[in-house]
């Protein structure tokens, strides 16, 4: 049986994951943009904050996005 690569929530468009979003921006990019604004456009700080997100489960990523991006 062939391995099927799972598409992570991070790689899906915001509007495909969250019914409250109409953005077609991938979740990963939306989080990156959020952290860039939060960190005053400091790429190094943003990278440090994004790195742990890459190891989170899909449910953890969804919860994070809900807490920081849902208006």
C-alpha cells in the first residue's frame, strides 16, 4: 500500500478550514503575517514564534488560529 501524504491544516486556505474566514491565504501565511505584525516586522522573532507551530497537531493549530486570528 502506498503512503499517502497528509495535507496539513497549515497548508490549506483559511476559508477551507474556518467557516468564519473568507481568506484564501494559507493558514501558515496568515499566522506568519500575524506574527510579523506582532513582532514589528522582525523576521528573526517571527521565525522563533512560528517554529513551534510546525510541530503542533492540526487541532492545536486550529485552536491557535482561533485564539489569535478570529475576530
